[in-house]
C-alpha cells in the first residue's frame, strides 16, 4: 500500500503501533491493520519518531508533527513556525529523538532542539552521519573528526575510531563498560573507558568488511547488524556465534536501511523494497529453500548434530551450525527418515536403507512411510502393508497379515498395530496371529480416519469432528467420545505421550488431552501458510522445538512462543470511514459495515480467533476485517471467541441494530393502516353503489344471453335440417349414380348382345332361310339397338350428378384430361375395371394402363385403393 524504500521506523511503546517513513507517505501498523498517511508533500520523509503519543516527521528543510483535526490527520510544521532553516540549503532531517524534555531533529550538518516554545539550531563540528543517544549521552559521529558529546549546547571531543582516515559511523552502542562502534566499511570497533580502540571479533569483522554496515543495534546480549547487500547478522555477544538472515531466509530484501527494536523484542527492518520483521526473542525458524530446489519434504530426523531430510528430490543433510546449508547425499524420492538407536533408516519407493556415510539397502519393500521400534522389533508401514523385522531378520522383513494396502501412519497397541490407509480406511494388524483386516464403523469404511492415544484409550476420527473411542480388545467402537470443539479436522499426528499436532481448516494446533478434552494451542498460520505438504504431515519434537515438514523446507517452531493466555480483543466498526459505537442503529439503506478485530499489544496472526453473528455457525476468523452488507433489519451481536482449555471463551462483542427500511418503519406502518382503512371504506361505498348497477347489468346480460340462446337454438335447428337435407340429397345423388351405372351397364350389355348376335349371323351360310331369320332378329331387337343420343344423355347425367366432384378434382389436379376425369367418375361410382372398359369403349388392359397413369399424375401410392380414394375425395 506504500512505496519503497523505508527510511526510518518508530514505535509507540504504549500501544505497540509502528510508524514507517515511506518516501512521501507514512505507514502506520497497529499489529492488525495498516494505514497510509499521505503527506501531500513532494519532499521525501526521511525520519519518523513517536514521542509522548505524538508522531513527528522530518524531510527536506522541514520538520513537525501530526495531529487529528476534524477527524483527519493534519501536519503541523514546527520548522516553518520558527523559521528554523533560514539561510540554509538542502538540509534533510535524518533522525528524530527525545532527550531531557527536548525533541531533537538532526541533519548531516545541524542539530535542532525543540522545547515546545522555541527551536535552537546548533552547527555540528563536521559533516556527520548520525547523532546517537547512548546511556543518556548525545554522541555525534562526525565523518572526519571523530566522535563528540553534545553537552549543554557544546560539542566535546570523546574519541577517534581511525586517526588516519575519515570513517562513516552507522552505530554506537554501549555494552558492559565499552562502546561498540559500527562503521560503514571498516567493520566494528571496541572503545573502552580509556578511549582505547581495538577491533571487534576479527573473524566476524572480516565477514562485515565484505559488505557495508548500514545500521547497528544491541538487544540484551545480541548485536544486530544491518548490511547493504546481505541482510542482517545477529551476533551473540556471549558465545561469539552469529546467524545471517537474508533473502534466502525470507527477508524482502538484502539491503537493510534501518532497524527498529520494538518493546516486545522484535526487529523491524526497513529495506529498499519494503518491510521485514524478525521476532528476536522467538527462536522459531523457517528452514526454507526459496529457490525451490529442495522439493517437498516427506521425512526428516536428527543424527550427530546434523539434520537429515528426505524430499521428492532426494536425501539431504543440513548443518546445525550457523548459515544452514544443505548437502545432497542421494537423488530420488525419499518417503521417510527415522533415527532409531542412533541408526538412520531411509526409505524410498524401492526399499529401505541404513545410512552409514552412504545408503546401504536392507529391504526391497516398496515405499516405507513410517518406522518404529518396539522392544527389539521394528515395525514398518509400506505401499503394500505392514512388516516387521529384528536384527537377525533386518534384510528379510516379514509381512503381517495378508492385506496389501498402503499404510500411511500407525500406532502400536499391545501386539496389535492400528493403521490408517493412505487412501482412507482403518486397518488392524494382529502381530501374534499374523492376521489383518479392515475395521468398519457402522458397516462402512472410514474415509479419513485419524488416531489419538491417551494411555490405554484409543480414539478414531470418524468424520471431520467426532473422535470415537475404539476398544482394541473387542475390536469394536464404543459410545464414548473425546471432547473436541474443532471442526473440519483433516490430519492428526502423535508427537509424544499425550501431545499431538492437529490440522483443522488448514490451521495447525499443538494439542494435548486433559480431562477427556482436547486442548489446542495455535501455531501461527503465517509460518506455514501455503507450504503444508498435502498427505505426508510429519512432526518431531526436539528439546523445546517442533519440527514440521513443508514444501521446500522445515518449520522449526519454538514451543516457548505459544500464547497460552487469552488475548485482549477490540472490535471497532465503520461505515464509509465513519466510526460506529457499540449499540449503534444503522439505516437500512446504509447497510455496509466493516468490522475491525484488533488484538491489543500483539499480532493478530499469533492467535486463532473465531466469530459468530447472533446464533449463526461459529467460524474461524481468517482476516482481522469482516464485511457485512445488506443485512435484514433487526438486532445483531457480533461475538469474538478464542479456544482455552478446549472450550470457546468469548473475548468481546459488538451490538448493533439495522433499522427497518423506511417504508417498513412504525410511522409508515400507521400511514399504511390509515390508507388501507380509507381504501376499504371507499371500496365499500363504491361497491354498494355499484351493486345495483351490476344487478341491472346482470339482468340485461341475462336477457341478452337468453336471446342469444334462442338465436343459437334456431341456428342449430337450421343446421340440423340442412344436414338432413344434404344427407337426403347425397343419398338421392348416390341412388341416381347407382341407377345411371346400372343403366349404363344395361346399355353396354345390350350392345354386347347385339354385337355378338351380329357376329353369329355373319358366320352363317348365306341362304334365303338365314336371311329371313336375320331380318326377323333385327326387327325383334331393333328397339334395343344402340342409341347415340341416349348414350350422350347418360354421360351428361353423370357429369351433372358429379359436377362438384369434377370441379374439386380439376382444381387440385389441373393436368388431368377429359378421359382421366371420366375414369375418376367411374371409380367414384365404385365400378371395377371390367365394368369401366365397355363404358369407355376400351379393353381391359387399356383401362389398367390408364389407372396406372392416373396414379402417377395424382401421386397416389399403389398401396392405396383407388376407388376408396375417389369416394373419399
């Protein structure tokens, strides 16, 4: 949120608030929240100090202080008020401090003293680096004339560091009876009470000469040195050892421009790229490879003052000396490292080895996850189950039972081993009977079982929260449960007797059992956030430290740093930067609230808090800021809790009320009631007037409906009569068609008979008697002879009867010829091909061909009966 670099750091020791001179801004941090104070000045802020709860800053040709005016921070210039820089050019204030009821502002050439009423300006003896307040004395470190003491307005020479050349001093500290003086390029010197000068630790000085000292401070028996290109060095003045912290150990930059030791013993480091912090009194360390070369750590242990680590990249040794370095022993994927009886066992995916300056293979069982020793027997979980061996069978382990499942973790229980599968499931291995089986809970496999032992009791995590007792003798679950307030438990690892490492909601807890209750102590998430290895959580305890595997490193956690007391919590709330008080009433339309949860005099990340709004679910507080918006109207209580002795203890609460939306307020409800009553009355009166009108209208409507019904009835009668007449006409038409068809057939038959007789007579011999007989026959059948006019009348009658059918047919099929239409009419009359042929003066085959062509023109399938199709058309 600020800029780079950081020039100076100050602390209000009463509140623990830290201030940073950050180029053209001032950053404020209270352990929970950051705030940027914009100076609105083009000059760079070089110095900052917190004196008697007032923040002072210095820049180019200006120094002053900040105060609250109308709810905003406002800068008040002291130098402008007293015209302190009159006649001076380009003087910057690099340091501010308090001494004997005066505030001092220092540039490289002048010292300004402000007593509240006036500013006095003092010319320094020579160009100086800094003025140091050491044991109540103001020591001025000049570059060319040595060190002076400022006393009652005078500069008194104290000592020289190097007589033969100028030296830039970046630190003067008092230790025992000597002064320690840190120089930019020449290392550190010791000045005794006789002003005799000697070099500090020669070996350490040689290290410092390879870099530049920018800052030097003392905290108890620790000398803290900030450098220009290699971070900081922490030198133990008692045992003369030192450690180096740089970017490889997590610093934001190697250039340390300023250091501030706060009242809790933390070192705040201002660098050219931002801010870093080291808790000097907390011996927690992050042994981490920021380059990513180490890989995910799956196993580790200690042996002969060395630290051995197995990762997915190989087997490494770490030196326990200063400047921890790693040495690759063997490449590969290492699953486990265990020191048992001063023997280092190493397991990878292809077997298990003993490390004796080199890896000697003792077993070919794939993937050893865990190895323990019970009495004289070793037990090992692998990819394919659990094995045992002793000294005589170390090269030939024996499998326990028949199960071949990967067992990630296990515990030994009176000749039985209870193990958890890498992919879930709980398994029991009987050493004595050499059997193995899966343990079910309510006839179901457990998805993520975890094991906790307390004396002779064993508890199994059956879901994400409940730990149920398991009776090893009966091999059954009981009804007893271990009291636990944590939810979403993912992993549990046993550390030693009655102590455990528990991961829940991606947070680690150091835990123990007291009175059948799990007690939790938070391991701050900032130490491992985003670095935990997914499945293979490994924890080991050595002295007062827990060692926990991480991606690319190991966390060395100082158990003495555990916060065991409940923190003091402050809850504040804002809406659009306007501060709310407890029991505030908030407008519904302005319902966007930010809650700020602060831990007084400590860092938020050192505790795990939980929060609850009214009776909602208790949730972990991940961030110190909570946002609520568009809450329903009503009364609310935001409560903050912490775990103590396995129970949730309320630390603080904030009550507030969301007002009803304006149109639901009590006053508006009364208005609504009045309006509704008026509407009901008006509606009643209106309805009463309308009832009569509606009654009259109903009468008219009823009469009108009766008339409509009568008309409708008459219309229906007409339609019925019409249908009857039409049916009669259709019946008559069909009858006439039938008669015509019969007549036509009769004519055809008559002509056929006459034709046949004529053919017979033509075959007789021509005699007088035959001639007479023929004339007699002709005379007899003359009345039945073919009459062309009668045939034309027949065809006209057919066309007249089927006129409607012919019109519809020609309209839909305009390509039909007169012969086609005649055939269609005969088909509609339901005549067969044999009957149609004489009517059309054609033979049977010609009619069949014409029928085929008719189907093709009209696109009628051969499967459809043509007569029925014509009848239904």
